[in-house]
């Protein structure tokens, strides 16, 4: 038992709204894995956390609002990464931050601009030389939000695959592995 009482030493300290956040705090707040935030840094040049010794990331409140906006556009509205990049280019960082704070809303992307998850599954299966089948356990249907999250996750995975393939061709993967 600590001198402060049971469990007192392990309680999280409430931070000021203006305090910087670590990647784990932001990931928990957004209900995302940390690797997704790191991946987004490669796709959205506007995400620029402060990096300290050892590469530790610290996110400012504006960074967190931007990430919340990106998350909402990808998972809540069903935009693709390219669609969010376009919004950032056309409407700016402040607009996406205001979406993250709930001050602005956006129209869902036009149907033609959305890639359907089934189309992406077929494409991935064709690339792998297989046949795509999708089954939901117990015949349960997915909500629109769940479908949007799955679509965004699949797009992220496909984009990761493209990046890794490009890095593999350039030899950068081998160099990075040798450094670590």
C-alpha cells in the first residue's frame, strides 16, 4: 500500500485542457490504436506532433482537435483518406479542427466518391487470387457506423500495403530494419 492510500499512486492525474497529450492518451481518447495515429501522420502532412528525445510524440490541443476531425470524417462520415486530404486542402486545418470539436458539420461524401466495402473486398481477393466472401456471425447486420469504420480500416490497410510495397522496392524497409 502506498503512503497515499490504496490505489492512490496509480490514479491518472487530470490534465488541463491546454496540456499536451501523449500518443497513448490521444489514442485512448479517440478509441484508436496508436499505430493508426502514426499511420495518419504519413498520410496527412498537417498532423505535426512535437517530438522529443527518443521520438516520443506530444500532441497539442489543436493537434487533438485535428485528429478528432479526421477520425469523424473517416469513420463517422465515410470519407476516404483522399477525400479527407481534399477537405484539408480546400477548407483548411481550422475547418477540420472545428469538425473535431463538433462546431461544424459536413455532408457525407457523394455515393460515387465512396468505395463500397464489398468492392474493396473483391479487389483485395482478386489481387490475392481468391474469391471474396463476407459473412456476419449469426446473420447480424452491421450498422452504417460499423460499415463506415470497416471501410476506413480496410482503406488504411490497403494504403499500408501500397506504402510497404513501395518501400520494399526502394530498399528502405531493409535499411529501416537494419537501423532498429
